[in-house]
C-alpha cells in the first residue's frame, strides 16, 4: 500500500467515518447528473429546431452541437473522477490494494 492509500485509509477508517458512497462519489455522480440533464435539454432544442425547418436555425444547431461535444468531454472527466473515488473507497474498505 502506498502512502496516499495509507493516509486515506487511516484518515477515514481509523476515525470510523467511512461513508458509502463517499463524498467524492456523490460529488461526481451529482455533476454527471447535471451534465446529463443539460445534454437532454440541448438535444430537445436541436430536435425542435430541426423540425421547424428554419434555415436560420442551422447556426444555432451547430453551436449546440459544439456544446454537446464539450459536455461529452466533461462527462468523461467526471466519469474518471467517479472511478477513482470508487477505487479509493475500495482501498479504504480493504477490498483492493
């Protein structure tokens, strides 16, 4: 076990305050939920603009698609943070090294 894992383990387990899911996991999941709701709203707007047949809407759709790409990258970042938080919890609980 490395120093970081030992410090994490001792800090949470020795104090008897391990929460499942951990605060880091909850934070990551909350942020992912927020991203998901924003993406859903953007997709609905794109669908409505496509259905309207308005040629001026093309610029707006393009901007929204760029925003979707940014949210996709954010999603990947938060997904990785969640995986790290889960791994950290598993180390604390002694299920992983």
